[in-house]
C-alpha cells in the first residue's frame, strides 16, 4: 500500500547521483566542448562511483552513458 521506504530511498539516491554528475559537469565549463574534456569528465565521474550506494552509482552512470554517446 504505497511506496516502500527502500524504493523511495533508491529513487532519492538515483536522483542525487544524477544531480551530483550534472553539477560536476557544470564545473567543467568550456572544457566539455573538447573530446579531451569529455574524456576527463567521464574519468572523474567514474572515479566518483567508488564506495557509493548502488542507486547513487546508477544515477551517475546515466549521465556517463549520455556523455559516451555524445563523444565525437
């Protein structure tokens, strides 16, 4: 009857992971317009997934996948 606490926590962490990734990308500024900058951003985001909850990592990975598809 309603959303379980685990589902709510997982969804919250997923959104937090995505937001963290987007904030990190924003900090790259103009660097994201170069292939080297995108590669560096992917490396930083991948490193940021270490020792994090699975749902949080999934949020970061969503953004990494978009970056990988956008690579020239």
